[in-house]
C-alpha cells in the first residue's frame, strides 16, 4: 500500500529536523585545534544586492484576453549584515545574519468596454434583467509590492577539502517574515453597476532548521572563487486578508476575509562569486557575485473579487523567488 501524502510530509519534516539536530551537535562538539596555530578573528559582513527577479508568483488572467492582475516577480533591493566570532577556545564559530529587502512597486492597468452575454448561457458574476451578464470593466489598475526579513543563527566549522579548498559547514535555525500587498481598483464593472476595489495582504511568519555550506577555491594571486548553498524548513503561520469595497452604485458593498493556516515552507538558496583580498587592508575581503533563492508555498494569493468569474482565482500556495547580483565586504575584527 502506498504511503499517504500526509505520512510522507511528516517523514520529510522529521528527517530534515533530525539531520539538522545531528549536524548541529557534531559542529558544536569539541573539535581539533587549527593546524597552523593561528587564532581566527571575529568578522563583520556587509552585503547589498540588486534583485533582477524578486517577489511572489501570482499571475492569472482576469478576463480571457484581458490581463489585469497578471503580476510577475519584479526587481528589488536587499541589504544584509552578519557577525561571526569563534566559540570560546574551540575550532567552531557562531554567527548571526540578518537580511532586509523587497520588490519595487509593480503597476498594471487595462481599459476595455464591458461586454454582455444575453440568453440561456449567460452566467456569473452578474446576471442582469433575467439573462444578461456583463463580464467586463471600463478600466482597472493594480499595484503590488513585497517585503521580507530573514534572520539566520548558525554554528560553523571549517572542515577543509584539501588542495587549498576551504569549506565551512553550517547548521542552525532561520526566522523569516514575508509580506505581499496587492491593491486592485475597477472603476466600473458593467454599464449599470459601480466600481469596486480590493486590498489583499498575504503574510508568513516562520521558524525552522537550516543547513548549509560556504566554499572558497583559490585562484590566481589574491583572487578566489566563492560559492555556497543552503536549505531550510520553516514552520509557521500564513495569513491572507482581503477587503473589498464598492463605489458608485455598489457603495454599500463591503466584504472582508481573514484566513489563517499553519504552513511548512521549504527553502533553497545558493550564491557564486569572485572574491579579492587586497594587501595592506588587514585581510579585508571584497566579493561580487549572483544569488538565487526560492521559498515554496509562502503566500496565499487568491482574490476575493474577479469580474471574469471564478472568485477565489489565484495561487493558493504561491512561491517566492529571488535572483540577482550582489556585492559584499568582509571585515576582520581583530582583538574581539
């Protein structure tokens, strides 16, 4: 008999949580001293990134052939700061990293003449005068933006790979907050009815285990090739709040939906770049590269009102993606 989806999901949760706990226990246990006898400094990391592709997935067609709320991930910005310091006299480090960012406002609009279907096949959303359905609007506009905060707590250990390649294993926990807001306005949804506006907000707040690695490959001179990868499993609350209000002939209309649900959000991320450590700057390191991340099932983007019929259209489990270049500076803090 095949295992049920619920059983498989439970096993995946327990597996990642268990692996993270084992890895964390291994990393914070007593380890060997550094072979060269040098003390590792604490260090500070500052990062700034331009995200070519940043935001949530929520594209759909309002009316066949008339796209209004077909909002794709837009570009955006992010900034990050991190601090790492040796753990007592062991070969292990502890670190905390915080990132803040979001997408720019994305606007979309559409203008058309409301159309009518007359007869026995007339259907929702508005059946007027016993069989005439208006499926359209004179004009519509939408504004969308997204923001997020991510904080990582890590235990780190240099495990080495030989040949001068430096690999650091990481295990810890991640906190994440995501917020997506979409405002839509229909000026007139039929020749006789008034307008309607919808304010939709979807958020997720979660916490869970994280595993990852950082790797550095020597190149010529003081240049290096850096790459990293991580995965986490976030457990938390997802909320979808929608407020729809009417104008004109629909001035008395006011509808509010507020849904909460427990969600598990898997995440994947990775970076690749080139680093340069110039002489005479105390080991300061400059890195430029690209970063890609994915957060699955993080948003509920269903609409409350859809003049094309099919209320509730939109992604119930929308994903969030991010991709773009970044610049980073790592500053050793000797004496801490």
